[in-house]
C-alpha cells in the first residue's frame, strides 16, 4: 500500500563530533555540502524528494542552522530539525515530533532518483511497520562494476543497503530503539551477540540465514514488523562515505 500524498521526508545531514574527514579533505564544513557536478549532495537529495508526488515536505536533520540558505526555493517546503547524537537518535527525535509515516534518507545519497523513491513507496508491504530498501549485489555490480560496498550475505543472496527507509507506523519507534541499542553495543561483540541471539549469528556466519528470517528475528526483538524492498537499480546502494565513493558518484553523474 502506498502512502497518501502528504508524506514527510527526513534527510539526515548531521556531522560526527570533530567533523567529517571527507568534508575536511574537500574544504567544506559538512559532508552534505560536497559538490557533485557543481551541485551539493544535499541539494541533489532535496531536489529528488521534491519531485516525488507523495512527498509534501522535506525536513533536514542537521546541526547547522544556515543550510536552508544554500538550497533553491521550491514548491514544497523545506525545514530544519536539530540533529541528535547520531543517525538513529536523529530519526527517533524526528519520528516523535513529526509522526508517521516518515520517509528517511541521507544527505550523502547523492544519486537518489524520484523513480527509486516511488518504486520503494509502491511496494506491497502488507502490514509492515517499517520498510528498508536494499539492492542485490548483481544489480549494484551492473551499475558500477568494481565498486566496493558493504554486503549483507544471506542464503538467498547478497544485498547492500540503500539508505532509504519508510517508518509507516509509530511502532517503528521500537525498531529505531533497537537500532540505537545495536549502535551502542557495536564495540562490545559479546553484548551484541547476546542481543541478537547466538544461533542467528552463527547461521549468518555460515551462510544459512535467509534475509526474511533475519528481519523476522529483528522484528521479534523489538515488537515491530520490518519488510525489505528490493530496488531494481543498483545505483540506489551507492552513497558517499569514502574518497573512492565520491569519485565514483562524480563519474556516474558526469555527462557521457
């Protein structure tokens, strides 16, 4: 079921404590301001979201109050929300203040296309409380041969995240809370293993765990239903985290 027109889109555009190394290397204060083809990544993302019929407004979660001045005017309003201490905290604050449904993406998703968002929103998700966009390895490698991505390796294939989420109901707060717990435990492997369940971790490491089983386990842990949406365009999994990513994205948007 597609959300009705009137959807709020949240763009995560904060920065880590001490600043982002990639931003410093390129002479900007925030990674969101890195130029791609003469246009900042943030502007590219906002422009794509404004072109999605279901999206009525865009909210930017950031710690920099003057970002709006760097964006062109448009028919759909753009506003700011103070970023939390990390992406999951920002999403939790946004969901609590803006409500559901809430479409979430990141400012470094510089290749974002309106068509991808519409494909995502039109997916048949049943009664899921939240959707997460993924792309198959085969699609990503067709779009950008040789690119280095972080792969989620399941028994039914390898996937990469697409930095695109739809929090359909307020029950998604439980998913965000679990996300925060996993972030906090990422440097304590034993705590993380106990939280997820050793049998599931072993099945994943052995290549026996299917994607639907993994998401089902996460859903049971937090009391919410999480559904994957597999996007057809592998470019949807390409964001900008490293210098190589920045170069790749610039090549992909350059005139051919």
